[in-house]
C-alpha cells in the first residue's frame, strides 16, 4: 500500500516526537496528530514553539520546520482516520487503578476506544500500528475489535514499539539502535518499513511476529530497569562498607560483557514506562501461573520502592530525626533531566513522605510547572489539596528556593545544578547546611570544602 497520509491518535510524549521525525524525513507524507484533548492540540499549534506541551531537546525546531507543511495537529479525529492509509495508536496505557489487575495490569480502555473509533469511521483499508506500550497479545484484541465491528474494510495490525527515551527522544528517533515491526502481513510490514527506511538503514529494521515484538518492548524495559535496581542494591551495601558505588559502577562497566550504560545509582527510576511495563510482565506471568518468573521481576520494583524510601528515611534521620517545620529545598521534580514529564518521578514519593513528617517543601525545576507539582501530590490522595498547597512552594529561581533551607535534596540530574554558585547557596542556608545528592552530580570534596554536610548515594 502506498502511504500518502498518516494519522496518529494521541499527541503525547510518544506520538508528538515520533510523528515530528516521521514528517521531517518523509516530506511526501502528510502526517496528522489527533487528540481528544483540545487544550493539548491548541498548545501544539501555538505560534510560539517554546510553548509546546512537551519539552524535548530539538523537538521545537522540527515542529517549526514541518508544522503546517506536512505535520498537522487536530481534534478532527474521525476525519483524519478515514483519510489516512496508516493509523498509529499512541494513546496512554496507565496501570489500572480499579477492578481486576488493579495496580498491576495495563488499562487498555483508551486503546480499545481508539480501535472502536477506527472501526466505526474507516471506509477504506487501513494499516493500524500499535505504538503505545501494551501487554502481549493486545494486537490480537485490536484485530478482533476491528474485524468484528468494521464496515467490511481490511485492517492489518502491526506492532511497532517505541524505544525512545525522554530527554533524548529526537536523537533516539533520528538514529535508532533498531526499529521493531511485528506483524502477519508482509505487505503491511514493508509499507511501514518504507516510512522508516527514509532515514534508517534496512538492517536496523527488524521484522518479527507480533508477539515477539510486543514482548521485546516489555523485556527491554525490564532489563534496563533491572540494571538500575541492581546498582541501587549495591549502593546500599556501599554505604555500609567503605566502597563507593561510582567506583564499583566504573569497574564493572569496563567489562565489555556488562557495558557502562545504565549503571548510575540514583533515588530510584521513574518515568511512565519502567514500572508499568514490569508490572505488566509480572501480571502476565502470574496469569500463566508462572509464579517464580513473576516474583523474580517483581523484586526490581520492590528494590526501587525501597531506594526511594531509603533516601527520605536517611534525610530525616540525618536532620536529627525530625523534619517537622523544617524547610527542605528540592532541586528537580522531573523523573530525569531534559524533560518536563513527571510521571512516577521519585521526587513525588520523597516529597510525599517528607510532607507526612510535616516538612515544608520548596521546589525548583527548570521545566515543571507549579500546577503539575500540585497535581502529582494531589493524585496520591495522602492529604487535602489545601494542605499540599500550603506546605509546598514552587519557585522560578533556585536561589530563592534554597534560601533559609535546612537541607537541599537533589532529585533530578539537570546539568544547570552543577554550575550554580554553591558558595552563595551555602551562605543563604540554615546551618549546618545539608545536601542530599540523589543523583551523585556534585563533587563531594568541593561541596564539603564549602562547608556543606554532603550525603550522596552509595558513598
Ligand atoms: C525508557 C526506555 O529507556 C525507553 O527505551 C522506553 O521506550 C521508555 O522507557 P525513559 O523512561 O524515557 O525511557 O527514560 P530512561 O532514560 O530509561 O530513564 C528511566 C529512569 O531511570 C529515570 O528516572 C532515570 O533517572 C533512571 N535512571 C536511568 C537511573 O536511575 N540510572 C541510570 O543509570 C539510568
Ligand atoms: P505517552 O507518553 O504514551 O505518549 P501521553 O499521556 O503523553 O502518553 O499521551 C497520550 C495522549 O493520548 C493524551 O494526550 C490523550 O489525550 C490522548 N488520548 C487518549 N485516548 C484517546 C482517544 N480515544 N482518542 C484520541 N486521543 C486520545
């Protein structure tokens, strides 16, 4: 099938950057991203590209270049579906918060609604590409909905999992390690391979069956998350011995079989994928009666929760066992640097714990809004919205956030934190001035020389 028009349902962290790059590299294809959220679409259409709903290095430039030419943002979902030969589903698949599989299984209601929507309005044959992270065998479910409710048009379903990491999404999309396409119809697979072929070498485009493709995505994320939990487990052991986790990571990373990436000990991984995907894997394993497999992967999450809790416990015990009424300045709220995404960010859980101990929290993050921070805390339902509002202040200037603080907690590894005037910060804080470096980004020796009481991870 010759592809001249692509529709992407879901204008989020996956759909936005992915379609922007597809449009840039395929000037002959018209790409329309649709969403039910009109506010979000309006933000994508904002004249001023610095105001796009998603912050991703390099994204604004590509949107500026392609928007209005062959990249469009719209709320006209039905129209765009029917006009296009290829439809990507990039809607959110959060962990279920109700019913069977609550807290474990992926909530597929948004995906199902999309499939039904496509089935209802499509009048010509379509290739439907699942892009959202989904549990294994979802393509089968989508297929069944499409084939049983459609208007006698032919649907080919492909699984094309996304491997971009936020903060480096554009780079990852422009030079992917691999592009994975799972499907039954060779013709449909080749149509999608051609879209990527505009800039990706063919040997990097892997063709598999649908289930391998779906399971590869969960497995890749589970392995990556496992590395972080592994090094974080060692970080606790380092704190009890005289070892330094950075030195251990460097030493093991030089073993070419292990490799140096994803070995930074931290306050614990966050983001929309790792926890959700492992929970999915665990849920699927359980549903097949594979208890040992489920328990094996579940430990990755247990350790991650432990690492977040350990960080706040250590902060409290160092501040003489109480943070009640004390000002704790949190630098960073996003789950990693170079993104404004805060989903599952460790900062949320650390803040929530400190608030339950009656701390006053001051937050500075270069890209996260006050509204987002309040919404993240309110979502946990630990206390009233009014209390969160009263106990948490958000600042646009880091020097104001840290003024008169008893302690600073570094939650995100934003580069700018390294270049601050730390002497000035020290002078403006209450003494002793504590730093809890949840990302090991500051130099311990220099910081201690300035007078700080420094505490890193795994040191
Ligand atoms: C991840 C996968 O990397 C990506 O391929 C997939 O498509 C989606 O999930 P993302 O969640 O955007 O991407 O970011 P990633 O860079 O993987 O980081 C996830 C979390 O792990 C962050 O909180 C990060 O700070 C943390 N992390 C990462 C560590 O704590 N230590 C490390 O060494 C690396
Ligand atoms: P991701 O990180 O997976 O991209 P996001 O939450 O950033 O997740 O984006 C998903 C987007 O999908 C949201 O903007 C949401 O409004 C949109 N969406 C969800 N369901 C539908 C639907 N049925 N039709 C159109 N858009 C949808």
